[in-house]
C-alpha cells in the first residue's frame, strides 16, 4: 500500500468542489507533480500514460519521452500517490496522425513540428475523448502555460517562467478543448516544480527532462522519413537563386532552410539553403540576404481572441521559432488563413513551422492563436502587396 503523502507546506489548501481529473502522465517530473498537486487538493485523480511507438521497447534512450522506461516511471509515481494508472496503446493513432504527417511535411520541403500535432490531435483530441469515457470532467497536463477565465471563456497566457514557456507548442488548442483542460504548472518555475516533487517524495524528482522528438532516435529524422515513405530521398539539383546549377544533392529531406554546412559546394562566398522545391526536387541556395523576408502566409489558423481577426490589420507580437522571443508584427485576416507583416523582417522563415500570435511581447502575454507557415515570400520590401 502506498505511503500517505505529506502535503507541501506551500500547497496545503484544497479546491472545491472535487472533480475527477485524468492526468496525462509521461513519467517525467512535471506531470508527476501535477498528479500529486491535484490529489493533494482532493480531486479524484486517474493517471493515464500513452504508449506511442515501438510497443514500449525504447526503454533506455535518454532525452526522449513516451518510451518504455517512462511508462515504468509513471506507474511507480502512480503507486506512490495511490492513484489508478492506465497505459493506453495509441501507437497506431500516433503513427497515422503524427509520424506520417511529419514525414509527409518533410517530403513536401517543409520543416514540421510534430509536438504541436501530438498535442492537438493525440493529447487534446484522442486522450480528451478517453478522459470523458472515464467519466472525468477535466484533463490535466504538465505543460508550462497559464489559463485564466475571461469574460468570453478560457484564455491562454505565456508561462510565468519564460525559460519553460510552452505556448509555442499549444497554439492550436481550441476554445472547446480549453474548457476541459488544466495546466497547473503555468505559474511555477522549473526549480519550484522539482522542489515540490521532492516534498511529495516523488521517485522521479531528479529525472532529466525529455529533449528529443520522441520517435526520432538521436535526431536522425531522415531514417524515420525513409522508413515511412520509401524512396523519399530522391536526388536533384542544388541551384543558386540566380538559376545556376551548382551541384547535386541526395534528397531535399536532408536539408533545412537556413542551413550552411554540408552543402558540398566548394569555394566562393558562404551560401545558405533558401528554399526547398519538392516539385522540381531542387535545393535553392543563395547569400544570407536571400533568407530575409517580411511577409508570412499562414494556413490552418486557430484564433483564440475574443473579437474576430481584422482584415485591416492588428498589432501583435509573434514567434516563428520556439526558442525566439516574440517580435512586433501586424496580423491580417486573409481568406481561409492569415498573413503576417514582420516589423523588422526575419531570416530563414521555414514552411511547416508555426507562427504564434501574442497580444504583446510581455513575459506573460495572452496568446491570441497561431497558424502554420505555408510559405515565406521571396525577399522583398515590407511595403509589398498583402493580397
């Protein structure tokens, strides 16, 4: 029988009314602390861990998540907390929804973010449906993001700890999903979460964080793509932006926008990958200034603000990389998607990445939504036509 938990002094309070809450337990310290906090607050907590790939066989690879060792760790934490724990086989759904989409995007010359797709389609769609089947009112995760209740419903805000903020990966969460979600860690720093884990005597309190894409061993994504899409690595030409053929490549999946090393082009001024053309199988290269652009076209936009997105422009801050700070921009509604005008422009904008909108560039700014970068236009002036 599990030993009773001594509640941390800092968290000796109870939230009423108590609810049944499913916690997505990855086996890491963050989701484990979420389960402990909710249990301490009096909720009926059910732990669920998803088996996503390789039938849990990846038991010893460091830096990954959702592997066999993580399932074992999640079970140990659930035993410690005295809560029920279920392992659900989502491998086929994950392969069809996340891994296949990842491969298709790379073959199309894009640079995808599978973690966003996993959150959107697996955790906040499939797992949320499973939570309802378990008669749970809420699904909680260990993501670092804040949710507040505004006049029009739930609102998302950046995490209090800017180093841990995961809003870039959660922009696609819909208003309907937010009504059934909890993010208890948004107001904590990572050091505080680890301190709570130790106070709760959680067995994974000192476990390192996952860093890699879970299904890509040691960053070798081309191996995964070739396995999912045989023949994806088709050879083609390396072409300068001025039209000159400079050499050959062994497949556009081996290149990313902004890449400089490994092009195999001897001599001359430094060249960078500017564009990947899947139709012609061309890797287009050019000088660094060729990477600079002001306008971004977006598809599949998720809008979380209270008022409709204006066609005549809205001043926002945007992030086009998870590691980059928000930068000033103007957002325009455009047909089924949106367009973004970056105030200062940006280098190396890659199709397939996300562009996330914030009300301002503040440390706890509200998230207004985001979309997928469909294309960055040819280098040009900020005053270019936006139609």
